[in-house]
C-alpha cells in the first residue's frame, strides 16, 4: 500500500499549528522540514496560530522587545523577587538571571532560572563567587523531564599559567546541572596568551556553546561531555581586520558567521561540526540597510531570511530576500558591549520548583516592609530583659 506524499503547502499548514517542541524534533527529520520551519513566512504564521512569543531581550534596558512592530510586549522579569541582569538565554525560552543589587548581602549574588512566559522561577545555589565571572552560558539538554546545564568561566587570582614553556590565559570552569542541583569544578581552561572570549552571549548549536575569541578562533564547550576545544576559522574569516564586523550566530540550527563589508555581508555556515568544514552560503547586499542606518552591526538571525541589525538608537529587521527593512526605535544607543538575547517561548510550564509561588513574592515584600518594626520590637524585648536582670541583681 502506497501512502500519499504531502506537499510543502500541506506540511506548512500542519506544522504551523503544532508546538515548539514538535518543530524542534521535525527539524531533525529532513532538510526540507528544516528549511520550511526556519522560513520567515512559516515563523509568522506559527506565532500567530500558536500564540508563541518571539523577540529579544535588551540587557541595558532589562526589557523585552517583540518582533511584532505593532503589538506592545507583555513579557517582563518583574515577577522575580529582585531586579535582575540576564546572564544567558536558551532556545527553549529559559533565562539565567542574577540580581542587580542586594544591599543586605552586599556583593553576594543570587542566581535565578526562570521562564518569563509562564512566570516560573527557581533560585539555584551560588558558584564560587570569590572569583569574578568572565563568561557564562546555558543550554537545555532535555525537556521531558527538564534537564539543563550552566557553564561559568571565572578569573583566578593568577591569570597567567606557564605550561610546557608556554604562557596561557587561565580560566576556572564550573558546571551546574539541574539533575544534581549543584555546581561542579572542572579543570582549568587554558586560552592562548593575551587572548579572551569576546564579550557576547554564547551561541548554542547542537548541544554546545560557542564563543568567538579575540584572535578570531572559536571556543566550544560541549555540555554533554563537559569538555572544550578551540579551533580555527577558514580563510578569510581567520584574518583580523579583514571585515568591518564579524558576528558568530546560529543559522537554521547550524553554527554560522556574519561578516560585514562596505556594501555587503557574507554568510558562512559550518556544514560539518566534526571536520570543521565551512562554506560560504551567500553574499547579502546591505544597501537597503545603509539607507536608514550608517553604522549597522549584525546581531542574529530571526529566521532563515531575516537578520536582526543594531544601529544608533534603533533595531532593524532586515529581510534580505525581499530587501525589506523594518525599523524599531529604541530609547538607548547601542555599543559593542550591549548584549541582546534572542528569545522565543511558548506558554507550556517547565515545572520549575518556584512555579507560581506568588505568596512567596508577597511574603518577601511584606518581610522587607516590616523588617524595621520587627528589629525595634526585638530590641525592646532585649532591653527589658537586661533591665530585669539588673534590677534583680541589686
């Protein structure tokens, strides 16, 4: 018995009504499904039909900006017990945050794992906070049951290590696993001398976290094996100052590089992660962007044909197939240290430990508000006891 084959239009209609988890699995089935589900038309229909959230968090504003240029964003991080700074983001809509200011505990941070679309959150134990964080990344390994890992690189007291007559830049490496609910110290990471991981959010691809280094090499941490490696980029990507801007991105599930020139932008994609084979996919004209922005910088891919560009007090969604430009004005000026986290999430609960504990938030606020009356009440009781003891001794 022969089964009828489904056309691409039928697949479009079927999968645009499923879930993010289903789409993630189907992308591994074939190249056709992978290509369909990363297309901008499919993504727009999928978000509308399934009510999923898509956009990006801007670190300096602590604000979510939706990809929809007409609808106001309703996603925020105000449900957390303190103002926070985003440390890492995952493709499954889970964020790692740390409190911005905690005057009661001075410089001791508090780390939260949360899902903003469902207002779930969970405070995790602290790593070795006596070492300052240099880079941090997070990756989800499994959804049912939820399993994620966090890797944190910190600077030791002695940054330089002499190993086999060579100097290295040393980083401490710690890994947190949601299965053990504990941090584990791994061996030190040895980077080439006077080289660092660039100050950008990690790019997650195939269960690994990637950072572009200052010498245009790529540092990769494998979450499943808890190991790391450094590999070179192909020519001409390995040459410094060859391009105006270079950005490590995720393109349709593959590790990729966006390289900007004077009037065009090159897209390079890693075709094979084992052999580190790269290929130049296409040359993208940016003349339409330069008409509205003099100094554009690539950020990430929103879909297979839409690139997020940052400029002066604005964010630009550029569809390079139709050469259409959508400008979103933002009230701040972006610089090279501004972190932008692409965000996509559904409304399915992740079953984090502090899920919907609104009474905990209200108790925390009431406790802070009534901390001074409690203090003076304890002080009065203590003074009364001292007075009674003094009178009895007389």
